[in-house]
C-alpha cells in the first residue's frame, strides 16, 4: 500500500542513496535519542518546524525527511509544487512541505509570492515544514520577513528551528544538532542534546531504541512500525 508520507520524503532526495530515518541519525550521532523523542512528541502536538544550515550538503533534507516520517497516519501532506493547487488551498490540520526556502528553481523550492502563500497557510492552521540556508532563527527570520515580506506573525508559525552544525571528523565530516531552538510566548530558547523527557517522550525514545535493536532503520520500516504501535 502506498504511503503518501514516504512518497513525499523520497521525492525530496536530490543526492541519491536512501533517505535516512531517525534511527540512522541517532546512530550517526546527528541527533541523540532524547532529542529525536522530544522532537517527535512536538510533532504529535502539531508543531511546525524549520531545519537550517549554512553550507550545502549539511543534511537539512535528511533531517527534515526523517521527522516527516513520524507524522500521524491521518495527516494530509502536500508538497509546494509550483503547478499544484492542493497546498495553496490546504486548511487546518494539513501539513505543507517546502523542500527548501530558496530562489533556486528546483521542485518544491519556494520564494517570494509562493513563500508568502505558504506562510499564510500556517497562519490559518496548517503545519509548515521546510529547510533553508540559515543557522539560527534570527537569520531565518531575516530571509523570510526582510527578504520576502512575510508577515512577522506568519514567521511565528514555526515553533521549532533545528540547526545542523558541520564539522571535521575522522570519517570526513560530522553533522550534529547541538541544540534545538524552541519558540514560545517569551521568544526563542535552546533545548540541548539531552533534554528532560516527558513520559510520552520516554515511550518514543524506547520505540526508537527498539527499532535500532531490531535492525529497523529504513524509513519505510520505521514508519510502518510507528503506525502499528
């Protein structure tokens, strides 16, 4: 049976190879198990999120795709394709995925008027998911609000900003999420590598640990087990 979420994640792949799951990212030390569980609980509660990094090839799409894989089974997902009307008309409860916020002419990339339309859907209750070339919420806001005339209130649709730090490693490069930016009524705060977990998040962490122990890593298999739990 076809799974729309898996289709959306695979379609975002521009670099070849298989798309990574949260289990893969934990094993690569990009995320800790606690971070992955904390983020997944936020997704269960409807959070919109941005993944950011300045250099290309940092793994923005991989992290975004791994998180999309954990969306609820009943959530309608739309990609911001230029010729599609579905995402433009999406309402509360839908998830809109922009493969990148950028002026580049690639599938699912948005800028200018299309970006403003995307952000308006967030104000109207849709979940927004995207990535961009920025390493903190201030620079991300500058791209949207200053460069694209997005309303400041619309930018606040994003509850999470997930920056990836790229560094040197013995195997070449490391890609690590050192902290997650969380927005609330007081502004942005930092969630570190080992956040305190709620009982629900501890259940999610146990699920991810069990997947790893069982050799379940591919996004299709992780999602199938996630939806069966």
